[in-house]
């Protein structure tokens, strides 16, 4: 009986330390702000903390995938270029899949270790482990064609039924009040809804 209890004690000591709380794993939605020609991820620190990963590792991943340069500034991450919330959110999902979620049990209770220079994801919940393979940066990521609050120069291609000028920019139809067909105007994007954008007329270009 004593041998059995001793074996049981040894087995208990070998159980993995599970850090999970059982709560639903929800990563905070990225909060982006455009400052000049840069995109600021305001809640970067909160996202990295939720992922339980080194902020530098998360930041370098995002830089590589976005194909840009940037810097960490307090709790914020700053990227050169203009990127949409959808793009940054998708890249964070990719990071979670590659560097956080266990492929066996689906839990986020994992940590990264290096063994023989191979980065490995080890699960504290089920004990599974897998190498983290290097992936090529996404070729689909590009700067957002329109960003709310930014100014652009467009050509008015038509006039709508309510008299607003209509311009096109990639997938977006832009409504510009106070403009006429054929005008080249400087505008400021006030609101984007789906593929529609509503702009403020700033000036007509000559």
C-alpha cells in the first residue's frame, strides 16, 4: 500500500501545470487609429497579454506579415502604412492558430519552447507538442484603399439621383456632395459602410 501511495505521489508531481481558467478564450478586438501615414494598434499590450506571449514576438510576426516597419510605444504598436481592422484581426487569428492554440485539444493553455533550435508549441492541458513551422508572409495583405478620416484625390465619374458626385476607388463607391461629373476633387472620408463610403468635399483641383 505504501508503494502504491508513493507511486501516486510521483505521478501527481508529473502532471502538467494547467494555467487555463476554463473561461472562453476571447482575444480583444483590435482598436486601430490612423495617425498620418501610420496605423496605431492602441490595445496591442492587452492583446499580447491575452495571448500570453512575449509582446516582441507578436509584434515581429505582425511586422513580417504586414510587410512593413514599426515600433512599440508603451502599450501601443505603430506600423508604417495604413491597414484595416479586418486585416490586423485576421493576422492575429493566424498568430493564435500558429503560436497559441493546441492542435490536439484546441486549448490556448500552451507555451513556446526551443529545442535544438526548433521552436515547439507545448500544451499544458493535454501534454501534446508540435513544431512551429515557419510560414511565408501573406501576399494578400495590403494597405487599406480607404481609411476613415483620411484625405484622397478622386475623379467624379457620375452624379447620383440625389445630386451627389460618385467616385470609385477599388471596391468602394464614394459619395461626394457638391461635386460634378468630371471634377477632380480632394475629399475627406467621413464614414465607410461595407463597400460604400461617404466623403466631405474639400476642394476642386484645377
